[in-house]
């Protein structure tokens, strides 16, 4: 399978935080969710791969091309929606678009107008008068109007109401169906990814924890709910992220058949993406061997 993005040994340091040898790749034709709790390093990773951060080392290749040597060509082929304002607030949507559109060789004015209409955005409105959600919609309209082959978004659903979040997921499905080669989006609202992601990449404390097919990942783990007496030494060794109460425990396991054999009466539940993320976050981990 072709890779639309390949990142190897990415390093970037701030005074109290560092990305450490971050490596991952995005397969073509997939929606990839980039997950991790607040401060895990999602935005820093996205800004680093897009050439928006200083002092970044490592290899970043989009569509097989080196980012440092082909930045202009690559940026023409990707659509970006970043958290935070990247616009001149005093301009209208139309004025800002006139500045940005000429940078893209494949800009499609017709698509732009239809996205503004779909998102109920008035081109004469000043950017400073847009709500947070409206700004994200505007960013998305700009990003999609130059027919990008890869769409990269940082927390696009945070601050959006459930209706728009659901419209956004439909939009992403449409985009992929029309021949988009990939979507990469960071979020801590993992319920959106339960619905739409093909692949998940998790980051925690600046390290990549895993990159896996979402369905395979969810199939591989189970939440175990049992009583205190069930929690002997052998059972404990098969569990991680164990949370004990006065009466029982909840934990995660990847040793599903062994647990079923040892504890035929306990309840095993399929996890959500959020359960997987929280159980793989350091500090939530009680059995480090599971992640080695
Ligand atoms: P969130 O979900 O809250 O957006 P995140 O996973 O995107 O979090 P980052 O924004 O990448 O996390 O931040 C990772 C760490 O890097 C945080 O501890 C943050 O304080 C730190 N950091 C980010 N930008 C800077 C900066 N410009 N200078 C110093 N530290 C920074």
C-alpha cells in the first residue's frame, strides 16, 4: 500500500516537552485519527511535519517527496485546518480568500462558493465576527477548495456542536469517496473516530504509543469487570489499567481467551476508542509490560 505521509525519527524540543523519535506513516485511502490526551504532543507533531516549527529534525516525506526540499509543491497538494487563528481578523471572508487562493494551482472557485453555501457563511462577513465553529468551517472551505489529496486537521471538532460534527464526518466520507487520498486528524473527542477512522495513531508524552487498524485494535482488547476475589496473581498478570473499588475491579486485557478460561463468569466488554486511549496513557497504566 502506498504511503501519503511517512515520518521517521521526528524530534522537536520545547523547554518542558519534547517529541522523541516520532515515527508513523499514513496509508493511502484511509482516514487516520491522531489521538492523545491534552498536552500529549498532537499539535506539536502536526506543526512540525508542516514546517511550521523551528528546530525540527527527522525525515518527513509527503507523497514520497522530502518536505524540506519540496515544501511548495507539497503544500499545493495538501489541505490544512489548524487550531487557532491563521487569518487577518479585519478582512472579510472574500478578501482573505483573494489573498490565499492564488497560492494554489488547482483552486476551484465553484467548489469554494458551494462550500460557503453549505456552511451558511456570508463572504462579506468580517473574520473577526465569526464564531469559533464558523472559523473552522471557513478554514475547511478554503482547505477543500484547492482539491487537496491529503487533508490534515488539528482538533477540527472541538468547539463544534454535535450537528456540525456529524456534518463534518459526512463531508470527510464524501471527500474520500471523490478520490481524496487521505485524511489525518487529531482529536481528543474520540467518539468521532469510533464512527469514521480506519487507522489510529496514539501519542503520549511525546512518544508514539501505537499505530494500528482501528477495528483490529478494538477486536484485540476487552474491558474486564469482575469481583475482588477474581483478582489473583495470575489474573493480574494478564490485565492492565486495573481500577479497583471496594467491591470489584475494571481492567483492560489483550489476553481474551485466557481470561475467559480463568474467569468464565466475568463480564467482557468491547472497548471504545476512548477506553483504548485512556488505558494506554501513562499514569493510567498499571502493568507496563503490556506496552513494551
Ligand atoms: P491539546 O489536545 O491540549 O491541544 P496536544 O496534544 O496538541 O494537546 P501540544 O499542543 O502539542 O499538545 O503540546 C505539547 C506540550 O508542548 C505541552 O506541554 C505544551 O505546553 C508544550 N508546548 C506547546 N507549544 C509550546 C511552545 N511554543 N513553547 C513551549 N512549550 C510548548
